[in-house]
C-alpha cells in the first residue's frame, strides 16, 4: 500500500460522516484509572478552517509546529468510551489551531502551508500526544483548539477546547515580541463556542521546567463504547479477517501478530513510524482460512525503540480490507 493510501485508510475520504456529542472526564489526574463519572459536553462545529488532513502525508505526525516560533505546548489527549469509560485504542484524532497571529494555515495567503495541523492514532491507553506552538487569538474567539475523533469510517465527533484564561494571558505577556497582538481580550464565558459552559472543555496547562514547555491534558469521552460506531467497511473486513493483539507488547526483541483469515485471501503487512514514515512492507502471499502468526523481529527489520503502527492489508475477491495495531519497542 502506498503512503497516501495508508494515510487515507486512517481517515474518512469520500465517506459521509455522522457526528455525535462527546464528553470529557475531570482532568485533575491524567493517569487516573477511575471509571465512571463521564460528563457529556456539546459538540462544536469544525469551524471555518478545517482541512481534510488525510490528503497530506505530513499531517500524520506528533510535532505540528513546523518552523513557527512561540511557546511550545506538549498536549496529551485521552479518548474513552462513555458506556464503560474504558480507553479507546487505535482510533484517529485530528487537531488544528491558528498561529500566533490568529491565522490558519492552508487558507488565504497561507494556502499550501500545513503548520498547526496533524493527527495521531491512540495507543492502548487511548492516548495521543502532540507538540505545537500555543496559538494566538482573533476577534470574537478566545484561544482554542479544534479536534475531531474518528471512531470509524462512518462515525466521528467534533469539538473544541480551551485552556485556563490566566495562563493564556501570561504566555502572551511573557512573550510580547512573539504574541504581538497582546493578551487575549476575551474570556471563555463570552465566547460563543463556550457560552453554554466549558467546564469539560478546559484542558490543563502547566509549565514543565525540565521539558522547557507547557504540558496540557484533556480526557474526552465519545458517546457509546466504540463498538456501536463501527461502520460498513469495518463490518466487511470482520467477515474476511481478524487482527489480534500482538504479544509481547511492549517488547525489546520481537512481537507476534495473530492474523485470523476467515476466507481465502492474500496478506500484506506494513510497519510505520508514528511520525508517518514507512519502515517496510512485505507481501506474505495467499492463504486459506486459518491463523497466520506473523513474527516481527525488530533487529531484522531495523526497528529501533519507539512507537509504531502495524497494518495488515488483506485482499479477498479483488477487494482490499485493512486493520492496524499500535505497538511499542523499548
């Protein structure tokens, strides 16, 4: 599978999207294993400046700041299901925001630019991490971040979040040469997107001296457990094959992925860095129904410590189906 096809396989190009409300949990302890207490928040519009991120290979990345100067933010988002509040692995999360001057890349004079946009795939804990420059503001809006969660090819949710207003003002006041518009003159209470309440759309924002950046956390809950959101393509794939959880994971030497074929099919496997770089692909050939255990030796494939995506492409009767898992090497 080509790089562009892989990136599109993580998105929703050409498929109608159904959006639903989302929710967030209290953010006082990002690593808490507490279950229950999920609180719905309203969905928000994608805004006037969304882009189809799957159309650009650079968007599959953690660092979306590119060459922008400004205050670095390390943002972690954790996605859980409302019905049981358990994490949701292997789903796609898009984020996008404006630059220091309140402008969005890809529009007007900035058409063709790609900064402050990206997406990641959640790990086993339902988490993704991004790095970006703390955004500025523009008339009528407080500083904010847009995000969209793709549960499947036919089910996604869209919303926005902001940060403590005092911290946003402090960042602008401490860096007047960069944030030339000055501190945000609005507060979330008078922003139309948050005027109905933003208690569950407020991410943490704390300075980390060791990393030389602000760290931020928001836990978001998608309506349903994730199972109800499975779309047509996933249903079709489940009739052809099942990609099981690899073991061991994490590992330092090798890991094995169980691939269960339910019909005669041809199997191809790929490994991608979480940054979006393809490591290798391998055509395993045609197989009859049964279990195919694919052993991935990290040394043989020049896979070094880090986070990776393992993707299986199965061809049955001329139709391609795919599934993916995220794995860690230490």
